[in-house]
C-alpha cells in the first residue's frame, strides 16, 4: 500500500507556540528620510522567496563587522485582505544549513536596511538594490491592534501601501522597479497622501 500524497486539503498546519503575530504598517517613500544618508550604518539583506510557498531564507550582513545572521522564515497573512497582521515563525540557520537550503528555486530581493527614529517610533527603512533599485519602503511595528489601527502616516511617507499586495515581499521578488513604478502610477498612490488611512 502506497503512501498518500500530501495536498493542501489533507495537510493540517497546527497552531504553533513558536509562531507570533506581527503587526506592521508599510509606507512608500520618495527617498531616504531627511537625516539619513546612504553612507549611514545599515544592514545588507538578501531575501530568497521559495517559489509557491510562504517560505523565505533571509541573510542579513552587517558591513561593519562582516557578521551574518541567516533565518528560515514562514510568514503569511491569515486574512489575505489584511496584510498588516501576519503570522511569522523564524528558525536560525548555520552556514551549512543555509547552503543546503539554497538549492530551492527562489526569487531574490536585495536591500539595504536603515533604522530611523522619528517621534519616539522606530522605522525600518529599506532601500532596494538590484532589479528594484529606486524603491524605498518604510515599515514600523506595533504591539497592539488598537495602536496599529489608529496610527497616522508619517510626514516623510507618500503613501500607505500596507494592504497593497504589490509591496509584499513575495510579490516584489517577482517584479522590477519598472513594474512597481507602473503600479504606483496606475493606482494613483502619488495623488493621495490620505492613502495613509488604509
């Protein structure tokens, strides 16, 4: 008797004590915020999104120390219409494990991440390089749903793109900056700063 094939219908993903909810807002920026420059300290991030899954391998390098952190991550939104709340599980890898998992077909994103404090809140500012050069996004995290829901867009942002699937990592990994620019123009994101109230 053969082993039954795994399908989405017969595979159960139980609740995990290792998964946590992540509450975030994501914003489109015209450039780095005033007070930050490309020469400022940043982390170099390479994300490889494994095709057809919610899985990615993230490699984070600190250029100052040449130290790396590698994370195998599962991240998904339980409600596909609300990308501000995601479930995330991280597993840290050593060099051998990272190399072993690099065989999977994956779409790559490269970016430099800067940390920026504004009005007592920390933002992660991502300046994309490679195929997405020209795109700058900011993210900030929240502890509670109330804090997330009532937060106003910061003045250095031009649009809240939290629930725009184009700006989710897995989708971005399939696009070029030209694709993203077309989405920005067609969606009218640049015409409405009120987009921050999504």
